């Protein structure tokens, strides 16, 4: 299974650690940067990761200091459902109920041990469909909704 992963400078160390663990589990990694601790802007990384997610139809992992900025940025992209998770329960629900295709993590919020487990839980969970299908379809409809009268 292939996974796209990206971070800003605040998430660099955690990204490197997650990559090591995912490779050991047999995942192929699409590393979208950052490639050092030098300062970068998280919307740029969100754009790169979400492009890989949509073009290759693979899940994504995005990391910034809190996970907030990068998840807000990712969710501006049509077709992206990015869930900010700090525990395994919400990581599983994000997939089962919300069909999230991206998980966001806050490197300054959770430790690396938990973060790795949260990502593994996300990647090994899948959409439950059923009653959740209609709700996710409504999320997709919102992407095409304009509040302005034309
Ligand atoms: C960078 O200092 C920090 O603002 C960023 O990583 C993230 O936490 C923003 O939401």
C-alpha cells in the first residue's frame, strides 16, 4: 500500500519517524517534504500531499505543529476529507464514518509513539458505508455549494 506524507518544519522529526515505521510495515512512501527542519509554509505542503492523494488515489498523512493549519489548508481542496486525530478511536472513526482520505497530526501535541499507532490505525481502517454513505455524499455536495446568489 502506498501513502503520501508531508509536514512543515514543526512536523519534520515526526514525519521521519513515521516513515521508518510505515516502511517497516511494508508501506511505500510518497514523501512530499519538508526535507529538513528549515521553515516552510504548511499550505504548500498540504497542496503537494493532497495532489498525490487525489492523483494516485492513496491515503495521506500531514503534520504541522498542531495539525490545525495543515488540516484547514488540506480541507480547502475538493475531494479531500482531512481529519485531525490525536487518538486511535478518532483515527478509526475518521475512516469508518467519514471516509477521511487524509489524517492530520500535531507534532507538538502527541508523542511519536502514539502518533505512529494513530497513523497505523487510520491506514488499517476502512469506510463502513451504509448510513454513513449518504452523509459523506452530503459533504461532497457542500463542496459544490455557493452561499452567494449568482
Ligand atoms: C509553525 O510554527 C506552526 O504555526 C505550524 O506548524 C502549525 O502548528 C500551524 O497550524
